[in-house]
């Protein structure tokens, strides 16, 4: 397989790593943590998990508390170093430098693959290749986060769109005065095609919507999901 190149592949080093969690902690981050904590606690003790990319090791405490066996993969050496420092006491993990498109493990090496805040940084063709690799190395299933787009219904519009003066004013102020790092390589994947692709080998066990955005003028719903899939 020809090695792909995309921006996020080389982004995570130096200050981007050391400031990663502080810049992302929010109500949304906390909601993600809670969903993963609950799912991880439901897995059988001694479950073999591949966390890719391991990043800062945001779930390591949950893995330790639930008694799981963890291998963490990341393409960034700085992230691997950070995860090692972030590892809880009396908890052994295996850390490996690697590319999610070409995981250096035998088929069905792990019970589950867990992946958070990663898949939307992958171009569509890479996205499907990575999901295929996740399926190949997992025996029981995968637990992933991904933002998916689909057509917005009238009921979704009414439920999610807040056009109050207070909200609009806040968004305008943020747009005009709050400076922050923005990226142009965030890929939104289609809901139906993603679900169809994964349903060939998996059954959906649990799906949690972390947040939803309505975009105009395309009238699309963009929802950030955590999805637990089990092998058929």
C-alpha cells in the first residue's frame, strides 16, 4: 500500500502535544470522557485493547481501573513520550510508534480497538483504509469517535438551532475577537456510507451523540458520535 500524506500526520509535536489537553478541555471533552469511561468499565476484565492513536493517554486511568491490557500506538514520538509520563502508577502499558493505516500486528491481535478524536483528520480514502485495519486487528469490535454528516430534518432544525439574541451575539464576539488555531483539513464523513461500510463486519452495540451542529445553506446535520461496534 502506498504511504499516504495528510496534514495531521505530522502536526503533533512540541507545544502542540504539551498543550493538547488544556486547549481542548470543555463540556464537550468532559462528555466524551464520561461516555468512554462507561463503555470501558463495561468491557470484561483483562480485555486486550489497542488505543490508536494513544495521544496523551486520556483514557489510561479508566483502563487501569477496569483491569485491561493496553497497547498504545501513535505516529508521534512526542505523543508517545507524553502518554508514558501520563501513565498511572502501577499500570503497565505497551507503547509503539506506528501508522494507523498499516498496523504492525497480526490479524485479531486485540479484543478491541479504541480510537478518539482521530478519524475526521483523515481524507475519505484513508478513513476507509484505517477502519479496515481496525477491523483486521480486532477480534471482538471497535469503539470509535467520528463526526458524520447527514441531511437535516425539520425536527432536527427545531431541536438544535438556537437563534436567540444571546447566542448569536456570543458567536459574533467569538468570531471577531477570540483568536485561536484553526485547521482546514477536518474531513466530515457521510453518515450513511460510513454506517453501510462498518455494518458489513460489525453490529452497532451503542451510539452516543456528543454534540450536533446544523450548517447552512446545505441544511446538513453534523453529529459527533462515539460508537461501539461488535463483530458479527
